């Protein structure tokens, strides 16, 4: 993606300079807006984890530098169309520019020259690959919309029908993005179009009328509309075909590749085509296990929303208790237990499938409902969780209990996990009095302690 956004930026600069040199101002704005859409809705969104540092500091540094570079050059190009907002953006970007770089450091963005493109950074191949990937993803989203299958629910398979080897290589190279963006488990490339695809052909009336004159008659139109699959493929490959003694060249025919009626009628597949090369089939058969993943994502979203409302940062040490009201059985219990590790990874906090202990400090509590079942969600500080009943039996004196509680809360949970195994004893000395607390009986450090 880094190579792509840089290549796309260099292509934009090249186009921008050529159009501005020829004073074709009206053609530039559309290209700039298209680039901004690609930058925000594709590069930034697909790289959000790298930009946040989840893939390591080196990857974060690289992606942030590339984002800075393309933002700067785009701001410089846009400054003549939107001067005030670009000036505001540049003054912020300037904080990261070395004053010695006079070509990009100035008192105002309007004092800078339009950037020059670098020929060695242009890359038509990567632009083509990403463009194909985007069309596949957009077509797949249309299938989900048409079949009313939410993006939160994973599907088993997406099948891409195209016998072009280059297309298949491009898609395989970017397969991971398709898996993530369409939320599917598998990408299958189907090179055999027989029995799946039909070609719909119609003439470009204006182009053929000018080229053939009176020869563009009803018989010619009828022959064009009845071209065979082999003829359509030959025309698309060679950019020409001979009909009734006349050569029909590129751009004079409109050919769309579509799924045939039998394929569209398949109940277990949702199909859609962009008319050119992205022919997408999605396995839309409901799978309870896969759909449970989608419901688990709803729980994660609820917790993330609560975290935002409470002003909790991603680095804050917190934990969540999930109390199941259906006695640990039923569909909701399966949703939580089968997707527990994924929930932990997304929420980035300890998750206990257990009622919150009495007396624990609560940061937030809420409820997730599924049908007639409900799960109570409680966010607490990620500290030592006490079994209040056992703790009170061990230390009947309330003042003594509170002193020991405060001492326990001063410990780092990660260190205690390493120091005290499950069933092991934690020895504390307070006011010359020794206390021994058993992990799994008097206090908990992780979910397995509650089993």
C-alpha cells in the first residue's frame, strides 16, 4: 500500500503539472478529489493499525512518513484552489519540516513551487493491482447489500470468476486485503468461465454511426448484439473485429461480462459483476459459528463505545467481566466463549466470563442482549480482583482488610502473575503481621483463576 499511494501521488503530480501548464484548470479538481478519497478511504483505513504502531515502531515510522509526504505534496497542489484551508494544513505540517529544506519550508504554502514528479516512483503495475482489488471489494460489498448480509458477519468464501492470468496474479498478491475487507475466510480464483458467464454486446451508436455511415444498419446492429463468446473475447483481446466487411475497432462496441441466469438463480451464492472483470460470487449460506463471530464483534463495539465515553485510553489498564444470565449455556454463551480470544485481542484488556466480584470498583457497566438472553458487562480497573467473601473470612477486621486491599492494589498484575502460580500463596506483611492469600481462593489475576 505504501508503494501504491506514493505512485498514485506521483501520477497525480505529473497529471497536475501537465494540465496546469496547458491551463486546463477544470480537469484538475476532479483528480484531486479522487486522490483524497483514495488516501482517506483506502490508504489510511487499510493502514490504521500500522499508523497506530500495532505492527511495530519501524512500520509505524514508515507509514507516518509516507502519509506526511503525500499530504504535503497534495496540499501544495490544492493551495491554488482552496487557499485558506491549505494554508492552515501547511502551517501544521510545517512543524515537522526541517527549516534547511527550503524547497518545502516557507512562511506560507503559497510561497512554494508546485512539486515535480519523480519518474522512478511511478508504478503502473501497483496502481493496476490496487485498482482491481478495489473493484473486487466494492463489487463484493454490493453482493452483501443486495443479500442483506451485514459486514460484521464473516462468510466462508468469495469466488472470483476470471480466466485472465494477470488478473488472478494481481488478486492473489493482494488477497489478504480482500479477506479482511469482505470479511471472508477464503478467496477462490475460478478460471473456468464456461457455464457461469455471458457477454452482452451493444454498439456505440455515435462512434459506429460516424465510422460506418449507412453501413451501420439494422442488420449490423443485430449481428453486433448476437456476437458469440469467442468473438467477444477476440475483440477484447485484439481491439478489433471484422463484421460484414467492415473493421470494428476499440471503443466502438460496449461489451459487458455478466453472470448468466442459472448462476444468478443459485440460492447459496450471491453474485454481482462490474461488467468488466470483477465477477464476484459470495457464499451467503448462514453458518452459526461464523455468525457468532459477528455477534461477538457487537459486544466488542459496545465495550469500545463505553471506553470512549468514559475517556479511557487504549493504554489504560482495565478488565471486563461478562456475566451470562442464561446459566453459562445457550447461544449467547457460545458467542462469548467461542470468540473469547478474538474479543480479548480487539478490546485489549483482560476478559472474565464471570460475574464481577462484590465490592469491586466499577468504571462502567452495561448490558448486551441476544434474543431472550442477556450478558451484563462490567469494566473495572485492571488490578487484583478479590473474592470478597473469602477475603472477609480470612480478615474479619474491616480496617485490616482495607489496608491489605490497598497494599494489593499497589502491585502490578503482570508481575504477580509471574510470581504467584494458580493455587500459590502470596505472603504480605503489614504492621508486623503476616498474611497469606491464596491465588484462586482469595484473589484472582486472570480468568482461569475463576474456574
